[in-house]
C-alpha cells in the first residue's frame, strides 16, 4: 500500500479522474477544490504527498507551495501545469518543489511521481521519528533499547543497584558489559566512590597482581615506591573486572580471598587491609559451562555468580538497531561538529541485514563513519547466512526483519503498519506470534493502543 495524497484541483472532472488513478495505485486520497481549504487541513506531521494544480482561483498552486515550504520544507509538492506555465513550474522545482507534470499526462506519469515522492516522505518521517526517539533515549534510557529483554534488564539493574551484591555480567564482545557495570555503580549509593575498571585480558601475569593488590617499596625489582592497587582504590565504590576469564589461576586464588573476606594483602607486606568494595565481573564466555570455563576456578565462578546478568547480542534484538544507530549518529555528529545526516535507504538496509558480530561497539563505529560521510555500503551483497541456515530459515528471518522495520517506521501503530505491509489483521498478528515480536515494544511512549481499523 502507498501513502496519503492531498489532491488539489478546482476542475471537478479532472480532480475525480486523478483521484481514481491514485486510489487504484493504492494511495489514500483527500481531494480539495481549493488550495486554501487544503492548507487549513494540513499539519506539520502530515506524512504524505501534495499534488496541486497551478492555475486556480484565490490561492494558486505556487502560493500553496510557498506556504507548504514554510510549514515543512521536506513535504513533497507535485505541481500540475499547462504548457504555458512550465517556466513557472521549473522555477518552483529550483525553489524546492518535488516535481511538475505538464498537461496532458499519462496516468502512469502521475502515479510514478507520487510513488517516488511518497518514498522520500516516508524516509524523512522515519528519520525524524528516529531522531526524536534517540533524543528521548539519551535523556531517559542510559541502556538504550525498547525490546522486552532490554526493558527487563534495566528493571533488574535498578532493582539490584543499591544492594552490595556482587554481579557477573555475561555477553559477547562489544555488547555493552561496561555500560551495565557503570549503571550499577551510578544507580547505587556507592556512586560517590570510585568506579575502577580493569581488563584482566590486557595485562601480563607478571603485572596483574601488582595492579590489583598494590605493592610496598622493594616488593620486587623496580618497586621503588608504594603503589595503591585497583582493589584498594575502589574501596567505597565499585570494582569492574572485565574479561575475568583471562585472570591467571594464581591470581584467581587471591581474588577469591578478597571476595570472601573483603581484605587484601599488598605485595611486599604481611599487613592485611580491609576493603569495602562491590565487584562486577564480566565474561565473554559462559563460565557456567565447564568446557568453556577451562582453568577458571569453579569456586570463584560460584562466588561471583550471586546475580548473573546476560546481555543479548545485537543480532537477537534487531528492532533496537535503528534507535541505537540514531543515538550514536547524533552523538558522533555533535562530536565531529557535523550536522546530523539523514539515514539513506542503503544505510537502513545495511542496518537490518548486517549480522553485527561486533555488536553495539561495531554499530557505534559505523555511525561515526556515516556521520563523517566515509561509510562504504556493500554493493548488492547480502549478509552471509548465519551458521549455514536453510532457505526457509533465511526467509523466516527476512520476514521478521520486514515486520520489525514496518513497526519501527510506524511507531507500532497497527493501522499504519497493516497499510504499509498490505496484509490482513489476523495474518499480521499470526506472524508476530510466530516470530516472537512484541508490538508494544514499538508503540509510542504515550500510548500502546491497537489503532483499530
């Protein structure tokens, strides 16, 4: 189904003929005999196209175009003109009108112009909705996402943040584990203390114990002065240990003692120092699986596993991708001093078809390239099938992606989504159930109505 058209022409017969042509092509047409009447019915959120004759009594088509441009310069206006008015129509195109059609014209000429204008308008309105959603997300949703799994994750974080329970965060590389750890700190009473992060996989075994526990002068060759370790520096706050699966076995033993007794013994001294810390550990493997855990101590895993939070990979919450991308694009544009660009169709297709193995981090870097105008789109290259998926499986994923895109573009409005997809209501709901898609996740913040038709 196509979108809406405001059709303005004082010639009753021609207006009826154009209305019939557009309606047969799938458009929803609102006919008007005067430009003044049409403009009074218009609002800035109109997501359709205007088709207007130029020669009309009172306000003519050119005057209407100028008033529409002052209301919304991105609203497509197609002007219908006689041969004598073509120079004026060409000037209007230079001033921003979308297209002009010279009389007499074939029905297909009108339909094709309206379809292209409608596609442009849909893209503009989708970009606006995504920008607004990104701005709202930046203000109110530090862990961005509108899917049910992200809503539950935020609720769990708020529920446990003000406790002193240690937390294990599981998720793939780039999925946002440090964001979760930071929120646990910021939403807790420990927020006045230090948030100290250490990547266990980035330090050699000879250095990690000194970094964690600190040392006294002379503790080892090169230790010329006292050093406060990361654990002690985090006392009163939160210690975040990323890639904890990479921690050496000998250090794991000492870390287990810290978790059980909340005390440390720096290198080069026998003096025990108490510490008041909350530990948030993150792993990119499943530490509960002995095969994946390897030489990671089972007792340390169970000591950390008081509360486990799992962050789903981006490919499992694709409906969050447009919102996340808009947020990152806005942030990148501000950082680089650029205007926030519109999201072209090629970028939108890439967003929903790419598997995003690097998760949120990869998406953020892609948004930076788009903001700088250096992003390269794979020309006609579809995303590689995941894990050798069969054709029916790929078709199922493709259908689910189309449903999510349509819901996102229409803010979860059922009526508009049904019009966009061109399917019956029962079929729509059957498909949502089959793909496990919750329509409420896409609805506007002020309403979750069904939008009955």
